[in-house]
C-alpha cells in the first residue's frame, strides 16, 4: 500500500497565492469597472453612474471565507486530502477575467435563466398569468438555471467561464460513441431509406455546445432596457488551448525546441478528436465568441483594470431644455447684482412685518405655494437647506414663501458664479478640447474660416418653446416686462437685441445676437398655439400610437422605444438608451390621454370613422412622475403640456441629435434616472462607444450638462422696490392686461 502524498507544502503555497489575490483586489479601485454616464453636473460636480457591481460582494466574501478556511487548515496541522492550489488558481483566473473584460461590468456570478428570470413580461404589460399558461404535474418542464460569470459592456456581453479540460470533452465523445451499435438504422425499412438520411455526428450535443445554446436562449429571452441589443455571448475556455500543438507542447520535449524541425513537427500535430474543432466551429456559427487560455502568463501586478473614459466634452450644438429657456430670461441673470446678502434679501424676502401669520399671531413657517399661497408643511430647515449653525440665516428665511427662498438662493448663487460668464467659459473650453482631438472632423466644429472663433448653435424643441411662451404670457407683465421681452426676442416673436438693458449688453460673448433654432417648425418662424390646440394635438398623437395594429403597449416595446432610430455613429451609448427610454415614457403619456370607452361614452372614433378606439387604461403603466396626481399644476400660469413631459421632449430630441442638452436643475433627469425600466437586472443605463484605439474617450459629446436653476424675479423685485409686499392672488393674476 503506497503512502499518500503530504500536501502541506501545497497548502502553504495556496495560502500565499490567495493572499496575493486578496491584496490585489483590496488595492484595486472598483469604480474603474463601473459605468459613468456622459453627464456634466455643475451643481454637485459628481459623476452620474453605477452604484455597485451585482454579485460582487458575495463573490469576494467567498474569497475571504476561503482564506479563513486555509488558515484554519494550516493551524490544525492536518495535511489536506486534495491539492488546494487548483481552487485558488481558478479564483485568480476569474479575477483576471473580470478586470480584463470590457467595462462597464454590471455583475458577476449572476443567474440569468430559469422560470423566474426568463418569464418576466415587459413591465408595461403584465397579464395575470405572466403571459403563458403554466404547466402542471409531470407536464411541467423544469427550467435550467443559466449562470453568467461576468456581465460586461453595460449588459451587452455575457461571459461564461468553461473550466473543463479537453479530457472531459473526449470522455463525452467516447460516451456518445458507446451508444452506437449495429441497430443504428433499425428504424428504417430499407438500406436505401437509411442512406438517404444524414446521420448526426455523435457527441455534437456535448456540454460546451449545450452551454452555448443555453446562454443564447437565455439572452434572447432576457428583458432588455429600451434601446439595448440582445446580449452577445462569450465563452472563455480556461483549460482548453486554441490549437492542437499547444496540447503536446508541454508533454513532448521535441516540440519545445526552437528549430525548423520542431516547427515542421508542429505542423503535423492534429486534434485528438476531429469533433473538437467541429465543436468550436459550430459554436462560432451560432454567433458565440470563444476565448482560450487561463491568463496564467499575465501577472496580477501587470493588470491595472480598464480605462475610465475621459470627461466628455460638450457639443457646440446645444439643445436648451425648458428650464434653460426660462432661466435665460430671468431677471436674476440680467439685472445688476446686489453687493451683499442684505441687498439680495431686500429683492426677494418680505420684511418680518409683512409675513403670513396664523390666528395666534405667530409667523407661519415655509409655505409651499408659488408665493405663500400653498399649504404650510412646517419643514423650514429642509426647504431652505442651510447650515444648522447659521442662526442668522435661519431667522432671515423663517416664514418666507418657497418662491422667495428660491429666488434668494438664486441671487446668491448668481453673485458667486454668474451663469452667462460660466456658460461662455464652458463653450470656450469645449471648443478648445474639440480641436485637440484628431478624430473630430474640423467641418463638424463649424470653423467657417476662423480657427479662433467657433460657430455655436442653440436649439430647442417646439414643446419647450411653447411652454416658455405660456409660462411668460398667461398673465400680466412682471415688473417692467423685460423677462417677457427677452422671451419674445429669443423665440423670434419680436425683433431686437435679447440683451437690451442687461448688465451683459455689449459683453455677451458667444451668446451675442442670441436666437434659438426650433426643431420641427411647420413655418419659418415660431407661432405659439393656444392651449386647446396643443391638447388636441397631444390626444391625436396618442390615438396615432394606438391604431389598429394590435395592442398599443406591444407597439411601444417593438417599435416606439427608439430601437434603430438613433444613428450610433458619433454618439455615446448613453445617447442611445436615453433617446429610447424617453421615447417610451412619452408614448406612454400620450397613450394615457386616450379616453377609456368603458367610462367615456363620447370616446372619439378612429381615423376611418368605422370603429371606436380600443379601450386603453394605461395610467397604471405610467412612470410615477407622469401619474396625473404627480404632475405639477401651476396655480397661476395657464400651461398645456405638463413640465415633466416638456422636459422629456428636450432630453429625447437632444439624445437623438447627439447634442448636449443644457438643463438648469435635475428634476426630470433625476426622475428618469431612477425608473425601474432603466435599472433592469443585468443592465446598466448605457455603455461605452469608444472613440479611438487607445480608448481615452467615447465617441460623441456630453449628453446632458446641468447648471443651477434660475427663477423669475423681476416682478417681485419691482414690487418690493415700491414697498408692495402683498401676496399674489388668482384675481390679481387674471387681470386683462397681458404682456
């Protein structure tokens, strides 16, 4: 009886290798693997991106537990029965595959198959039985769990590690051969009949092919974020070489010599079984990528992880969101700035003697309405967002209306960082950075013969222009009416200098002679529509989405989410998914406007007049921020489309055009960012569309740029200068005199 091998040295070697692995992991910056969206946030100055890698913590906990197990084995002094090194080497290989995969890495060791994973319906259409009849008893087929080792490229690539040796596949081939016998053609009535049928090659349903087929099936059924393709599959064969000569190179010393004789011998080397290359060929024909090798020749110390894209550059074609259009007109940007906080307060805050008081004569805390007309929520500190230790500022803002506090904050921010100057600096830096990138064509930069002066374009959507007009025209002129005048000149409704009377007149920079181009104009100039016409067109859009070609929600999934509508050339991956998801939300909103014939007896007919529009009850499918109870209803201004819908149009069009959408504030973007439709298992909100081989930055420009918001302030400033601290009423707003 032979004496068993003492594996104590291998135990210590395994412990040392695992220690090197954990040190490398702990010193690695995991954010390198996570997604960073091309959003420039000039409020928080923090990236918008991925929060975590799903499954990572569980896997690393397993690595640490294995370390504790090895320590316990060493401490016990009892030699292990099995060599512990292969398990540790597998962990090292797995980590190497993670950090050499193409980022963003969404998850590791994730189940993406089985009943629970594959049978989830599209989130906007949930039939009672999940869209299928469940089989019972013996008829029910058990679904496989399909595991993915690394989900890379933001969800677009699934990687599976196949760690079996060639000997395992050869054993599968031998087992398949053993089933062959002389009765193979016993089902045929004649030799001619059997010979006319092509005989399948035994063993071509082996575990490697089955793995590829299972992954492809799961990928074809998995739920994707709007605008994303079906994930592609990569199988990493860590213990199978890419060519037959690599099999024998280690076992046959004659093949290790660097000579012509050795090269000739290598040419004659064949696979031990022809079904091995046939297996690889079949898998590649299925569209699966194969990678060979365990990366053992690559040391951990040489692996620094993937490159994080450089900060995106703004486009020189800006798409202005509704918040920016209104902010540009604001008195805060144009009237001479105050020289102190006290002067800023005098323009925006009411004296204590003019504040709202309750029946007991106590000052009422912050009111939520436009200017003190809403309900009191008693949340002063959260509303004004000041340092708890700044008692003077707390007393200054106590009892002021929400509008007054917002205006006061805007004035202070403008004193610290004037928007017009900051925006001009952004444009200048963008121009400089664009010119420094060789791959950016000069004709795209609009040089027009002047290498020192870019031509900047400002665009907006028809919906944003209409909203701006409504917001500034649905009541009497504020103050001296300069905010309204700027709006009309900006939108081309009146000739004249946008900066007339501004503190920037004569020093406008790239905003000189500001005119806004408007998408989809039917005429050469913008003509505002009345509210009834806008709403009528909105309902028509919903009816057009419904039509007669099946369920409208199916159309949203198949046709209306923007798949294939965005030219990916010159755009980031985020532009693509942002366009798709905002298309989805907009279509859901417009579909929700269709009257339900179950509750509305006067439902409109379809375009041919022969049948009523199918009953649609899509309100429950709307994102929370588009639900009717959540939509803002201005107590004063007369508005057609809700603010979030108008803002969605801006994000949607900017993404489609590959522009940089300028927003003041994050309200709508934050709502879109947190929607579950964009946070599906196995997906990030975008991927990297690299610009060059060095992978320094993405193709395309920043998708969104966020600045601090600015509110209207002229009316309050002028009234306060006259000593009028009254609160606005509906009767006051409905006066006949309009701007």
